């Protein structure tokens, strides 16, 4: 009976290093591709969110700049965002090419997460128990510790779901048998980072050297994926800037006078040598209290008059981000009449 290995990942994209790892497992392998792309980009107040991960606007702008000019360094978090442009459909097209060229890969299966993959692997082995037995979980050195913890946690379940949230289960035949295998370790000069940089530099020769045979036919598709992703990020940043401006304007218009500002206005209005008497003298028949009171009453009914009074207030308090309705509120609620 032959061992059947598995490997699980997002594969953004699936590189020659991944293929070497699969082939070093001394047996056929099922590739479980996690559907982690095609996630909606959510707009947050100070950045974006994709699934459970978040990035600030500053980080998003750095990634946009890097896509245009892949020089300099990105933080680990920014590198994670740079892994997001390739859709499920594109990676499926790539893996179909890889599968046809490599008999060691017996199937490529889309999954929701790691445990969904393990459940489907458990089901496949159960249904093909006359052909295969539990093999190794092939992975890179950087995943070894995490996957060993996954296996340890898996041993606590006597049954596994055959599909994520299906409710249907089968006995867990992986307990005590499934082990992590890193093969010969990382392939020198081959990484997802190297591949993405080759795509951004539009260097097809470098791309083909570190990708599986035949995948070079998709080189332009990978370039387009980055271009589309950049536009998507630019649009969401642009939309956010417009929303921020709109929110600022709305907030500004709703900014009623502070107690300090109201004090300044009223002090000036009661000062015979203040700006108010200079402002109002050509708008009333006389500077008597009755005529001034009539003018203030008029401002409550006449927007032109209110706008004039608003200009006076702007001069006194030094700002203009308030509405005519707020000026009318001030006239009607404060003790302005003498």
C-alpha cells in the first residue's frame, strides 16, 4: 500500500520550491489550495481589512508604490498585503498546468482552511483505503512548528468533518500516523517574494527560472493580476479620501460655537467700541436698542441678513465653518438684545 502525502497552502503563487517539496515526499501528493484570495476589501476608518488582517492607509500606499517600483523594503505586514493580488481562478489555472506536468500530484483541491483540508484528506484516505495509507504533511521549514501543533490538536478529535461546516463526519484515521515532512528544506533562490518581484519587474526570464515548467504561459496573467490589484487599492484609498473630506465638511458645518466663542461675540456686541457697532451702523436706522433688536429679529427670517451677521461672527471668532442655521440658533438662544 502506498503512502499518500498532502500539502496545504494559499500558494501565492505555487513556485518551483513548492513543487520540489512535493516531489521530495517519496509518494504521491494531494495539493489543498486554501481559498484565501478574492476576499472583499473592507474600508476601515484608518485603513483597510481583508478577512482577519488589517492595514493602515500608510501601508496600503507603500504597497501601491512598491507595485509601481519594487525597490526598498516592506514590513512583514506590508509583504502580506503584497501576496493578495492573485485570484483563486488564476492559481487554479496555474496548478492545473503543474498537475498535468507532474504525475506525483494526483489532485488539486480547493479548501476553506487547514482543518477543512485535513478533513477532506481523511475522507479521501477512508474511501481509498485499499490504495493509500496516511502519508506526510509536506511543508516548508517556516511552517513546521505550526503544523506539528495542528497535528497535536487534531489528535483530540475521534471524528473529522468531511467538508467545512457540513456536519457529516468520519472516524479520524490520521491520529498517531500523520507527520510533518519538510523534504530537503528550502530551495535556494526560490521564494514567493522572488516570484512576485520578477512579476513586478516584468522579468519573464527570472519568473520562468523559479516557477514550475509550463507556468510561463501565464506570465501576462500574473502581471495583470498585480495591475488590477493596484487599481483596486488606489480606488479604495481615493474613495476614502473623498469620504474623509465629506465627513470633515459635515463635521465642520455642524461645529457649533464654543462657550469661549459665544463669550467673544457677546462681549464685542456689548462694547460700544467693538466691531459689532461698526458693522451694524449702516444696516439700521439708528444705534438705539430697538432698531438693533429689529435687525436681529430680521436675521431669524431673512437668510441674506443672517449671512451678513455670519460674516460679522467670522470676523470676531476667526473661523467660518458654521452654518446659517447655527447663527440663527445663536441669535434665538442667547441674550443679545439690550
